């Protein structure tokens, strides 16, 4: 969680397990912070923005499955039924 300038410095300069994905509150996220993360030489690979005092409703939150595309894959049986597939 990035909450101060010293946290940003630690992630960019000292953290031993880079690359990091920085968690930062929306009101602390500025173009200067983004530029520092971008110029970090790959030590920051992403940013997650958080909004204070916002709850996540259980019914609107997506489930966490072992396979992220569960229900959207294609089995071989279905693949061979497609019109563009010709078996010779």
C-alpha cells in the first residue's frame, strides 16, 4: 500500500522483490506519481487505484474460479462442429 512519498521511494528504489503492483488511493495518484512509476525501470508493473470508504457489494462481485475463463472454453467436440472445420 503506497500512502506516502517514502512508500513510493521504497517501491522504486529499495524493495527487494520487484516488480510490484502498487496499491494507491485515488486522491494520492498524480501524474508525478505515475511518471515515477513509469520511469522505475520495470520495478512497478501496474497500479491498482483504491477509493476510500467504498464497499463492494457481494452480489455484484465476480466469483474467483481456478480457471479464469471457466464457461468460455471450447472442447474439441464443439470445435469440430464449427462450419469452418473440415476433417479429412
